[in-house]
C-alpha cells in the first residue's frame, strides 16, 4: 500500500477492497447527494485570518467533554455495522480511540455489542440510540450501555423515516448473513428482513418510532442518569427546544447527508446553533470533516469538538485498527499545525476572529475597493 498522507486517501483504498454493496452503503448519501458534497465543499468557503509572531513552541490540544478529559477535540461518530469493513470492526475502532485518548461513539446498529466493546479495555465511550416503538427495548439498551460503562447517550433524532439512499436500493442492501446487529440479539430485532428495496429500510421502517418527539427526550431522562446529547439539530429553533427539554449537549448533524438531501452542510449552520445555545450546553459537529483545518474552523465557529464517521470505516477497511489509529493521528497532527500557523497555543485561543467566510471576504474586498 502506497504511503497514505491524508485521511481522504483511505476512501479510494476502501473502494478497491470492499464489496460494492458494502462500500456504497458507507459512502453514499440521500437522493442526488448534493448535501453529501456540500458537507465537504462548505469548509472550503471558510478562510483563515492567521496571527503571527506568537510563541507556538508549546501547543495544548486537550479538552473536556461532559467532564471527561480527552487528548484532542476530535472524536469518533457512530457508524453502523463496522464488521462489514473489517473482521475486527468496532473492537478495532474502540482500541484505536482509546489509544488516541479520545471518545468513541458506538452505533446501536453495531456488529459488536456494548458488552463486547467494553471488553476491549478502558476508554471513554458514548452510545448512540434510536427510540423504538417498544420502549422496553430502548430501556434495555440504555441499561446495558450504563452497565458496560458508557458515559453518555447520543440520541439520533433526525430519522423518523430512513432517507432515500438510492445506492442501497439498487444494490438491494442487506447485512451479510454472517453478521448480526449484536445489541439486538434476543430482542427479536437482531436480523433485518430482505425487502424489495433495501433490507435496512425495511428494518428501520418496522422498528423506529415515527411518533418520536421532545417528550421522549424527557422520558429518557427518567430511565437513565447518563447525559443525553441530541444528535441531528440543524436550527436555532430546535436548539432552544433541546435546552428546554434537558439536553446535556447538542450534535449539529445531518446524518452524514444520508437523510434529507438539500439540507445545509453542518458547518454552515453551526454558528446559528452555537448562538442559540448561549453557552448553556456544549455544541459538537459531525459531517464532512477530513482535515485538521476543518477541525479548527469548526472550533472557531463555536464547536466544542467534532466527530468523524466515514474516515473511520474507510481506514478500517484499508488497514484495520492501524488505519483508524493513523486517521486519528493525521487529523491530530494537521490540527496542531493549523493551530500553530494561526498563532494559537490552546483551544481557548481559537476565536471567530481567526476565520472569515467567503461572503465576509467578498464584502471586505468590496468595501476596500471603494476606499
């Protein structure tokens, strides 16, 4: 394998190694995939305003998330069915996150159970959750996550129905027969039924509760003491509602552009959400992060940290645990360099003044031209 020098290069390697059905499942977005491209493209419309002649010989990237200290504000988002990418799947991801001193979020649709992931060793882990029609299933999953030492619940709220992922429909995507959704074994939810379009769509349509509302966020707080991060917020209005209903944090997310196409990129709505949160809870971001420069831009717009998803499964497919470790290290190194070249020695020194949007740059140029 040629030397991988950046996170994005793992995608092409994964495409060569994985079966088409599996690669397309990980890589594709909803419908025209406009938002999938925009999640990346939007970062390029944010420019730096670097400060110079600042001593950057020592740089501290450590931070705390919900009271837990981590080595950097780069964490792992929930990505389903990781054993499709590599036999070690979520085990490898958990070990890589722990080695990097950061947080892994385990998908409830993992091919490894919460207990199995906990058995890989120490680490700070969050559990991603959907709310199902059978609330007993939800309660059992939450209790198991608590018992296994998971530290927070990331409640996905943007999926009352599954987005139209046409690659999955064309491929008639189903979970390979040698794998199961391990968290659902014994709950009559462990295997997906094949359908005419997509096995996953059939599964979701049959189990996720379309009546999910803010009252369910409050209900979750009655069955667990774990903090609840609301994942899928894209507007100021919903940010304020999340605060009213007891969210401990917010994840600005469009589900990796896999749900509603032509919704904005996450980085473009981040500042709106941060302003609405008014510092009452931390705001995080996922979607499109592929460079350390992206991490810096998100923090400059007010994010407390970011989560990466696809880079994890692509590097996992390419090189297993070593690939995930390398992705985390490359992003860490790029982020440290970006901090240094912007004149920032710690995360608290990263401010809105270090960036300008393309629109702001155009406005400034026009104003200067009139002088």
